[in-house]
């Protein structure tokens, strides 16, 4: 028996796992009258409490041998009954406290409040009682009612979870980008299956459910014999013809459910993401109320907004009698309604982007935002089958598109569109050789013309002469470089590390070296020039959460005119659309090693109230590859 000192300590603390009693209980050593029908000595009462404590310690430890050792004529079925009870509810641990006692001449009824930690349910607290006999020593009488008061011989428990239909992901106008369709979920209860092979065959015949899928779902870790295990689903029109046959199969249960359907196949697929069976890592991370057979968001918005889209299921611990009938719900957690996620996506813009990418042979990304708000109106990564969302997670040297940043710094430090500059075919700065595309040598020209021709030598030399590493870094920061994204889904940070020497300053000024940017960020750079304020892009409809960074108006006015000329007569003429004032900047960003490295093709620009960024990985020249994609998008949206 435990020392009396320990018991008294628990009397006083009334806390934590293991034995405890109500903190208001009388703790003196004189005989006391409690809820008993007789008066008992404190020593007698404490001895009964001690035995009850050992009993419920053993219950929580699932130790049938320890329970039997405390018992009067213990049945041989204790361990099985205890294991069945614990497994059915997913017992992971728990605690208890003694809250009452009642004595007769030969018995003691000790009431405890059990708090069980359940894998799929969380904490469940209730009161139950163990009956003791003898007195010196006290011994317990085993009954399933000691586990829960209303349990009768032959009863079993089951955890039922019923999710409401997953909420929708909506376009800006409320059109579902990923919505639900009512279906019938086909599930099996493992313990009720008579012949698994025969059942697999019938499910395949009636519902088209792959036998391998049935085996996989039943074989998932932690699946319990009495659980409802979903193995497939059928549309309502199919259920109408085969429903009766399906429900007649032993072990099969049909429940209402919903199926996730996209607006169109692969439409904004990288952004919307996917749903799929929960993994062990996700189950560990998400925890309650998820179970090993649930379906959850795997990527994109589906994953990032999992809790909002799924809500919370109605979870009940159900008592099933020996005839298999649901007798009562012992504990219920009511559901939380799933909530839609409203995006900023415009169906028309998204359609135009995806159509413009259909014939592209290289991996690519296109982003269109609203210039004034940086709300994303369309976004696509190509090809759809590639799981990498390069539009938001890809970072690339921005190449000559970064010249809009360098030009801003120069315009703020004495340059004008008419400033005369040199554009030789090559220069050496800090030991680094900088050359123009095609070794073009334009001689002495004005700054606006150098920008339109994307003259590398002009910009590198001007940055070294007129700017400092700190100045260019500060200018990049006003365009959001180094700012934590606020997109609504995981996205990469665009970075401009401060150049360490003259050579790095020269290469950084033309978007090479250690400068990296994502397509979505470069769209926000173009939008910032259009409206004079940079804001972090967002794809989730919500109030603007960050103050914009104001840009110098006079510099933006000059840059606007320079970008207009790029499309009219410079490197971006392939982006021109008749009757539309398209502004733009091309880029051909070198990557890799060697004397003749490959280049990513870039285009950024804006028109009306929209801005765009395009990158084609390894595509070559921005003017010849990326600009035509921009032209297709803009023409589709303005025609």
C-alpha cells in the first residue's frame, strides 16, 4: 500500500495525473461523515481511496494484471475488455481525481472524475465509480461500468467523426476555383468484413473502386477495427443505380460527402493546390481533430488555409450495444462550419494567361497584378504538371528588368532622360568585364535611349560612377527587395545583397550576380512604377495590411516615359498592342557557368490598371521570347 504521507499530499494538492481527491474534502484524522450511509474512520476512507487510485492507475496504464490483482474474483476477460475499450476510443493517457465516496458496512463506492487524453478527440472528462469490498484490505469488483457508468456487458465504443463539406476557394467575383459536389462516400468497417477479397471484387464491380485502394486504406497506420474507413466515392447518379447493392455488402457503410472539383482542369492549379490523404507527418502536425483516414490540403491555398476550409468535424464517442445499434452519444464535440477562402483572382485574366502559355516549350511563369493594390489577378506556372510553383517560389537573377531599379537610383541622383551617356560594346569595372548583347556599340546616346536599348555597359558604368553600393541597396529596398512577402501562401523573398566591391556593384546594377527575384515580386515592381507606390503582392482578398513605400514622383514619371519607349522602339516591341499604351522592360538574365551561359527570358510591364511579369527559364532573349507572351495576354484583355 502507498504511504499515508503520499495520499495526504494528494488530498491537499488535488491535481495532476494519478490519485487525488476533492480539495474541499475534510483532511482531519477523526471519523467523518461524508456521502456515506455510515460513518467511517479517516483511515478506512483513505485506504479505500488508495485502492481506487491503484485501480484507476492500472486502467490508464491498460494493465489488466494489476486490476485483477486488486479484485475479488476477477474475470479472465479483464485485459481484453480493457484493451477493447482503450483502443476503441484511442486512449493515449489521462488522469483522475477522487471526488466522492459512499460506504456501507461491507462496501465502498469511490467516485472519480476521469480525464482521458484521446488521440482523435482530445480530452474527455466524466465521472464513474468503482465498488470495493472487504475493508481490510479493500478489493475491487470489476465491471465495464467502472470505465464508463452506462457501459453494459457486450457494449463497445466507437469514435465517429463527420466532416462538413470542405469550403470553396473562390475567385474575386465569387466563382468557385475549387468547389464541392455532393457525392456518396463508400467506407468499410474492418471488423464487420466477412470476406475481404470478395468485398474488394464487389466494390470494384459496383463502384469502380480499385481493390488496391481498399487494401491501402485499410492498411494505414492506426486504423482500428471499428472505424469507418473511406475507400472511395461515387457520384449521386451512380449511387441511384447501385446504392442498394452496395449497402447490402457486409462491412460497407455509405455516407454523404463531397468531391473537390476545379473550375477547369489545372486552372490556377499551382496556386489553388491539391488535397489528398493525410500523411503521418501531417497527422502529427495537425493533431486533433484529424485522423489517419482524413483528406487534407497538400499544396497551395488548400494546404495553407486547411483549418479554414475544413472547419472542424462533429466528433462523438458512441456506445454500441451487443446488437450493433448506436445506443447513445457519450461525448460530442460540435462541428465548426468550414469557411470559403476568397482570392483576388480574376477569371478572365487567369484564362488569358493560361492560353498565352499553351505553346511554350520551356518552364515559365506569368503573374498579373492590379497596380494600385498589388492584388494578384492572374498567376500561372508552366507546365501545369510540374509541381513547382515557380511564380512565387522561384527566384532568378532578374537581368535587365532590374534596370528599372538602377534607373530610379540614377534619376534620383542627377540623371535625366536626356543625360548623355556612352554605350560601348564592353567595359571593365573592378576587374569584371561587362558586355552588351551582341556586342552592340551605340556610342554616345541619351539615357532614355540606353534604357530602351538595354545597354549593359551604360548602366554598369553609371552605377559605379554615380551610385554607391548602399545607395543602390536602398533603392532596391523601396521596390520591396528584402521585404518579407505577404502573399497569403508560401513565397520566396526577393533579395538584393549589398555589393561588396566595384565588380559586384557593376553586375548587380544590371540584375546579375547575387541579385534574385521572383516573378510575382517583379510584377509588383512594375506596378509600383505605374502608381508611384510599392506594395507587397497578395492573392487573398483582405484589407491592405502593409503601408506602401512611396517612390519619388519625378523619377517615376521619367521611368514611365522610358518604359513606354522600350515597347515603342526598343527591345520590347514584341509586347506592343495597337491602341494600348504598354510600358515595359525586357531582360535576358545569365545563369550557369561557361563563356556563353544560358539566359532566362524576362519581361515586366504595365498597361491601364494592370502590371505583368514573365519569366521563361532558359528561354533566351526577353524581347524575343517573354515579350510575345505579354503581347498575347495584353491583347486578350484589351481586345
